[in-house]
């Protein structure tokens, strides 16, 4: 059976305006032309899947349910503009425990927090993905390192943190000003 290919998207700073530790739907604001970018993916041979670290759960700023409400709100906003996500995966964990008020259940060293590749592997299995033909687009070096860790090509955006997190000393395969530009770059090389 022929394998599928996918463009993985980070969420905060890539799809929506970056706000530190966003945990309320009211604060969720789509970046300009994001729905246009996702519509382009929907029309192509690529699937479109979001992979997002959400340590807000482990920090107890909100519940896991609240994060899924924010994600549902995101899907609704996008669908209202004709753009569809094939799936959304989140990591609710955080490795550093010992803080006041934390949600201990999620304060663990997991294998899904990017740049670990648990979410990507789960998606690859669920949708029979060929990761060597897939891409990840994000605004941090964490996203780029995630792509490197599983053999995907990577695009770093100038939106959100624009790579300023500098957590990993990595170089992306491509750079783009916006998500729509990143998707156009991928679809052009992929022809
Ligand atoms: Zn995790």
C-alpha cells in the first residue's frame, strides 16, 4: 500500500498569534492567511496534522479538557474559512516537577514532548505516513529539532518566536516569512 505524506504544523506562533502559555479560548487568534495556507495543503496530496506541546496542563493553568476545547475552537475557526485539520496531537506533560500547584500526574518525562517524536510516531502509525516525504513547519528550534529527529524536512517561520528560543543548535531546511509562504515552498519542491 502506498504511504501517505503529511505536513505537520506546530500550533502556537504558527497557526495562532503567540502568547506565552495560552490557556483560554478568548486568547486564541488565528495569524493572517493561515486558513489560506491550510486550504492549499487540503488541496494537495499532503495530510495536515497539528503537533503541539501544551505544558499548561502540567502547570495546572488549565485542564486537559480545556486544551481540547481550545483545539476545537481552532478547528471551528478554520472550518469557517474552509480549512481542515486531519488531526491534532498534544503533549500535556512537562519534565520538571516540584512546583507549587502543579498537576503531578502530567509532570513526567514522556516521549511525546517535542523534540521527542512520540506524537509524530503515533500519527505515522495511525495514518500510514512516509516521514521521509513529510514536513514539519514551526516557529521554534524545538520544531526543527523534532523534524531532524525523525527524518522529516523542516521549515522555520518568522512568525511567533521566529526561532528566537534557540533551545537547539539546528538549521532548518527552509525558512519562510509566513505559513502560507512555507506551504507554497513545500508544494513547489514537491511537484
Ligand atoms: Zn508528553
